[in-house]
């Protein structure tokens, strides 16, 4: 008697443009993450030179608030993530000042702040008149093998472990890990935990990353498309995910794509682009049964 194994495979829908982001101060959307404390809200920030500001908006592109991150500097902000932190049961935003085009930084910084709870009054805040949030904790990080340029920051939603993925044109992308708890102030030397061959002509030139809310999938983007990895069924070691084969999928017509994020329910991926009034694209993730 033969038994056919049932495999649940992920398929990706056609990219749908949900809106254009209306806040004109967002002109280099370089990171994206779905809020966990404010339903239907997303956070983004500008690239280098944009100042220490984070922006909240919804799926219609409407602004939900502009926030100045107190105590933070914006040397080269490249990505934003969300995960647990010092206070149990609370979500924290992690903002990655990890860009290093010249490969000269001996340390990079990830700023950690409690995710703000939005109010109706925040809808009218602006870059000139922002809301100021709690002082950021500066998590200082060092690579074990010298400086790297990077644009992908990921935080595991359960363990709180932090990952930075190097941006390597025409070469595999390298994954570095800092294990939680992440203590601010002291310099943490990360550990190399994986390399990924990216099915793209650009190689490992990844420009953004995200871990799914269930902690079992990882998505990346480059300037043109998206990629996803899935943790093998039964695996309890998250770092097994880096050994898996990437699946690529379209992300829509972006001018310069540098951000990707899972929707809060994990059933879709969203992406923005650099440029004024950037588009917000959504790609549905569907499970199909293959025998």
C-alpha cells in the first residue's frame, strides 16, 4: 500500500497596488513593518539623511503619525523590524542604522523603542511638528569578520534574536545573529549563522527583510522582486531556515524597492518604493495542497 504525503505549498498572488503613501515627507521609504499594537498600521522611515523620524500610515496611504525618535541619530537607516524587548508582553520597534556603502564602520547601531500606541491626534502630526517618543536604546553591534554594508534587519517575534543580512552584489548574502537579550550600550559581536544563494542576477544584493509573525518564514526583497524561505516542518532551530531554497515572486512596479514586510496576519507581503508618494503593493500568500 502506498501513502501519498500531503504537502502544503505557498503560492503568491499577483501584486496589487493598495495606495500611494500620501505623506510627502516620505521620499525614500527604506524600511517597512506592520504594527502589532495598532491594527492596520505600518511603519516606515527614510534612507540616509532623512533624520531620526518614523512614519505611521495605513493601507489606504493615509498618514497616522510622524514621530521623532528621541536620542537617535540617522546616519544611514536602512530597515525597521518589530519584536519583543525588555518588558514582557510589549512590542518594540527596531530601527537599523546599518548602511555602510564604503565598508568602513567598525560598529553599526540598532535603535530600540517601545512601539507607540496611536491616537487620533497623531494623524495631524508632521515632520515639522512631530510627536516625540521615549528615548531610544542604542544596541551597538559589530561583525566578527570586519565591516559590511547591509540593508536587511530582522527580529524574531518569539526569541527576540536579531539578524542582519549583508548586501553583497553578485555574491551570496551572509546572515549574522545577535542572541537576545540584547543589552544596550555594550558592543555585541554578532555570529555568522548562514549564507544564502539568491536566485537573482544581482546575487545577494538584498535591500530589505522580514520574519513572519509565526516565526517560520522569512522574506527578502531586492530592487526588483521578492524572495521567501520556509523553516522545515518539525525544525526547532530557526537558523535551519537559511539552508533552505529561496522561492522568488513579483512585488510590483517599484522605482527602487528597498522594503518588504509581512502583514500582521502573515497572509500577505507588502512593499514600498523610494521616491515621492511611493506606491504600496500587496502580494497575497496562499496555501495550496500538492500531492
